[in-house]
């Protein structure tokens, strides 16, 4: 065990040394964050890690309702721009008070457990102390506790951009009389919710993922387990898919089911910067956000290898009089012509979802 001190050293240096060891994931829990996340993060080098996850607070009716949206948005946008190969995630635990910086490599952890927040004062200036502890069963349990306490998982860029808009709109309508204003508002449930209008009957869609140039292959075992994912569509602006609808994804190339989603957001177009970073988005510029309802399956779909065409034949044998597409067809031929989606019947959609759910029991 190693003692950290901002008096004889700095948490910043010790955290950087930990990150430089390289690992699969850096997990940070900190209720307070640097006010200028972009310049703060520029003080680190993150090339050696594959994933970074931040757990923080976003308390209702609290001044941080007006500050956290921008801080968290800057955090995700920073890694998108500066470290596109590092997958960044943000989670919320509104009871969080502890500060932990845990590096995971090959399923083993090292962690700095400390009083220091993820701020310049916390890592440099304040009199803060902590310990660096090696892997142990206790540390394993501690990290499990962190994830079990999360209230809102994997906030997305879209959700945080909406949150920033809410915060800015709220601020503009208030006449502040103090330096730290009150904020009788709770933004997060508004932007995080996947609920649609109560009278909306969800539509069902089957959507291919991948292209002929970049197919989804069984042996590559691509991971589709993220809770929130962007569902991309072609240059032809998609119509008919709205919040609350169900989208079942299938791989181009392997022909396997990958996961299924509930659409949680409106339609957006990618930016020029996003196209520069990932050229395929020029052909698939429209997207909607979806919440994954089969994360476990999406992380191991290749083990079950539910072939779309085999499932289609099974459905037709069981229900020969029920069409599979909303237009009344009994085949999925439209997907063979490069369409970015096909609306399917509720019966066929629930049949495919049932096969996915059976794999997760």
C-alpha cells in the first residue's frame, strides 16, 4: 500500500503514473468535477487505456443542475475529439460522496482511494490524502458496489446536449440574486426517459448493422452491449421511426440478430467533424438514440447465432397466415436491396424478441 499526499507530492502525478501502466478501464468516482473539464483533462495523457468511466452526481433541485450538464458534455466530447479510440462513459449516483480512481487490467484492479475530487484543487492544491491499494477481493467487491449504486447509466452526448439546453433556458429565465443560485429543477429524468406518449402503440422495425464493405462477422465478436447506442440511417431522411418504437438489429454479413432497442430520442444529423473522424457516417448521417433492452445478449450474440432467415422460416411455419412486414409481405427481401430498415409486424417483432429473451434466461 502506498500513501498519496498533496503536501509531499500530488494526486495528479500519482494518477498519471497509474494510467501510464495501461489497462482495460479507468473508473473515476467523484461528486465534484473541474469547472473547465477540457483544460483540466488536457493535463493528462490517456493513450494507455481502452475505456474511461466517470461516476458523479447530478442532484435534483441543486445548483449543479446548471453546471453538471456542461461539465459532463465536455467530458464526453473531449474523448470523442482527442482520444476517439478510448470509449468514455458517464454514470450518475446521487448518493455518491467517495472518491476512487480504479484501473482495471486483465480483470485485476488497482485503486487510489482518497479524499480528492476530480478537480484541479483536489488533485493539486488542497491538503488531500489517499492510498493506492493493489488487487484484492475487497477491492473487487468495492467496484461491484460502485456499479450497483448507479441510478442513471451511460448518459449520452444527445442526452447531455439536451440537458445543456434545459440548463441554459432555465438560467435565462431566472433573475439571479446570489452567486450560487438555487435551481428548483430536475433535468436528468427529462432527457434520460425512454417513455413515449402514453397513447402511442410502438412500431417494430428490423434494421441491418454494417455494410458490404464493413460486414459484421461472427468470428470478430463485435460488442453491442452498450446501454445506449446510436441507430444510424442512410442519407435518405428516415420517416416513420419515432420515440418509443422498437428496433431489432441484425448483422450484415453474418445475418445474425444483434440486440433490440427502444428508441429514446429524436432524429439527428451527424456533424462534419464526426464524418472526418469516421468516414462511414457520410453514407449513414441520420441517427436516433436507442436504449438497449438486451445488453447481455448484445455482448455475446455470436454464442447464440440466431440467424435472421432461420427465424423467419420458423415464424412462417408456425404462423403461415401472418405477414412479417407491415406492408403485408411474407419475406424480408427489401433488406437485400440495401434498405436501412424495414417495418415488421408486431407479431414477428415479438417473436424475434422472444428468441433473444430466451437466450438471456
